[in-house]
C-alpha cells in the first residue's frame, strides 16, 4: 500500500444513537473532527517510540476482536503515516495468529499508546501493511490514519520496567477459571477493542481504548446463557466511540493485564449496551453498562515482559466499584419508599442525628443500615473534568448509613452522621435552616452486624468503636435496653474526639472506656465511664477479662479497624471478631 486512505472522521449511526440517548450536545458531536488527526505529528512519533508497551487490537478470520500488549517494542516511524513495530511475543497469543493470517482487503488494527507515569494516552487506528513472525518476534508495519489524544481520567499511575518472562497459555473456552477471576477482581486497567463495519469500506475501522477504575470495577457473572463481563460506563468525553461501535457491531475484545504477576486474561465475545432500568437490573445504580458474553478466553502467565517499580496510584477520579444485583448480600431488603426528614439534632460540632418518618415499618436488625438515594437533591449536569472534586463526576449520591435508632412503632428511623462529604454536608446544612419536609428515596435495609445471633441476644460482648462508628452500637444498646430482658455483659471501648462523647450519654448500664485524643472529653460525675486523654492502644486489651469469652464487634474508619484487627487476632479466635466497614 502506497498511502493511507483519508477518512471523513464523521460519527456513525451507533455513536450518534448513544449520544442522543445520553443527551450529548450537538457541538460536542461536531468537535470530534477537530481532535482526530490523519497524520502523526512529530510529537506523536516521539511519544510512540519511547513507550515500553503498546496495546493493539486486530480482528481474526471470524471478525472477532483480540487485544494484546506488546512489551518493550522497538518502534520507528519511516513516515508520518507509517509505524514499524517489532517486539518479542507469545507464539500462542491469539493476536499474533490473527494478525499474521492472510486476509482479503485491508486488515484493520487499532491501538492506544498510553504512558502510565503521566496519565497520557493517544488512540490510533488504520490498517496493517505487513506482519511477519519468526517464531518469537513479531514485526508490524502499521499504516495509521487516525490519531486522537485522550484525557487522563481513570488511568492508574504505575512505573513499568522490562522483565523477561516465560509465557504459558491456558485456553479457557467460554468460562473463567478461579485464577482468571482473581485477575479480573484485581484489575484497575483493561483494554477494549471494537469494530465498525461501514457500507463504504474506507469508513470501516477498529477502535481500541483504555478503561480504568477502582479495583473490582469490571465484574462477572454466570447464567444459563454463559459467562458475562459487566463494564460500567464512567463520565468521559461523550463521543462514545467504543460503545457506538458496539451499537452497530455487537462484538468486543478485552485484555485484562495483571502488572504485578505479569499474567494477562484475553477475552473475545458478543457485546451489547444496556441503558437505564436494563442496566440497573444487572448493576444497581448504573445507567449504562456493556455486557460482554464470552465466546473464547485465554489466560497466560508470564504474558507481560514487564514489572512494577514502586506502588500503583489509583486515579482520583475513580468512583467506588459497583456490585451486581446477583452479588447483593442476602441480608439486603429492597423497599423503594420515601423517607421524610422530620427532625435534626446536633450531637456535636461535626455530628448530627437525622430522623426520618416512614410510610411503613422498618425491617432491619439492631446495628443494621439503610440505603438512601439523595440524587434528587443534587444537580447531575455534565462536567468532563473536575480536579477540585474528581469523584463528583460519577457520584450517584446513593449512601448507606447505619441506623442508630428505630422508634417503638418502627415507623421512624434515625441516622447519626458525621459531616465529611457532599451528602453529609448537605444533611448538616439542614440543621441550620428551617426547611419544608424533605423526602428522600429509601432503597432498602441491610446488615448482619448485630448483637443478635439467630434472634437470640449474645451474652458476652466487647464493642470497639471509632468516631461515628459508634452508631451501630447505639442501635444495639437501645434494642437491648428496650427488650425487657436483663442487660448482657457488655464492655464498650470508644475512641472519639471531644464532644463526641455526648453520643453515649445513655450508656450508663454497661462498662465504658472512652479514649479521647484531644483530651477534651468530659465524663459526668458518677456515670461510671473511664475517660483516657489519649488514643486507644493495643495494651488496653491486655488483662481484659471480657476478651476471654466475648464476641468482639469493631466499627470505625478503615485504619482504626485495621489496627484493632492486628492487636486482637493474635489474642483470640478470629471467629469471635466481627467488623463493620463504612465502605458500602
């Protein structure tokens, strides 16, 4: 081929269809022509040549996309249209087989040159002029007619250095092994390949892009139709190139690298986009997902001739990973009712209790939680970037709060909340203003962190709380006090700051030790509480009689719980330790 075919860079039917459904403004649709370039700039040439890895995708003889990552490639650019890439590869890589097969017409390719150290990336696509494989090294002549820079969102920072490995490939068929699922669960980076087949061959192309998120953002499940990957869509540039391709050509290839071990999972399959209610039925809270049904998968150990130097740094734009409806704990009870805010009590400088009236009785155990959707109280208008509050771009405003009190008729619940984020700040703003009754969507209740064991009260308990982690214990204490039965043996260790001690004013019938790092906590005369003007320590659990036989409940910030776990696991049977995290 003597020259690349010029493209119009117009958006095709699939891309436009999603843009309309997702309310992309017309000016955004037109903007894409200004960011795609036919030829490589000098800057692109330098960028491509210096990267120690290059993800690429091609189609096999059945038109299925396969993705690989070429490691430590030698990359040169004889012209502004041609890249020559040579790299050591795995002979069993399906990409290698596909790119070397004879094929009539232009062989399409796509790639994304990505620099993990700077969170930069450039997409490229075109056709393969030549491909030669000598049994270990692959040489490609890539004629690229599209080059497009992308934003840094969701890219994990990592420093990758050469490290020669020995590959070993295991075909998995249409299912995923436990080792493959482990890679999927740990992944914060994947690469996806799609295709667009046009009636005008010059407009047909492939796309390859990076998708990133928190570890666990890509999910999987099995049903009678096979094994499926679930890829949520995060806020981006709204061109919808990859998902637009899926709309008209429902296939996708996925490469899931494990940069720590050098392994890689490769998948090809059928894909479809699901919107709104259809998406939420599979991944609650999501409004757009791509469902990939696996047609073929391979797991290769030693696939990547790379190793990580130092720690990874996840993107500040990452939202929390969503779980699937099929993964929802069995203790959750969906409700879909309106909760009306009827009272706000300021407990301390940063902590307030909010009471909601319900249209029917609450169904939860003492220490359980409620799941609220505050989305109706916030503006969800589009922003591409927000460096001051990056996570707001994908915030669905769904929050889970421990219920600190249930009224005797179970028609009112209270949550005790520390001012720490956008939703809690909104709630606290209501304490200072007279507002009309506010209705919030209550999605359900859940929780197994409770003083009840199959309905029976546990006779011996040690409660360890950090900060607002006291809230499940407030509910447990009230339930025990109101049960009409004698109070069991309970010891509470409460790590707090200053006036937070007021939260446990009613706990005069159990043994309490308060640890206040500010030294400002005051104990009422004769209330039986011991107040220590310092942090909780490991030695505070030494010679504690309760520790010999009690069930230990721990709730608080992650670091607090990690410390308590490290202190207690050597002392007691781990089966007597129960933890509740704020990371719902």
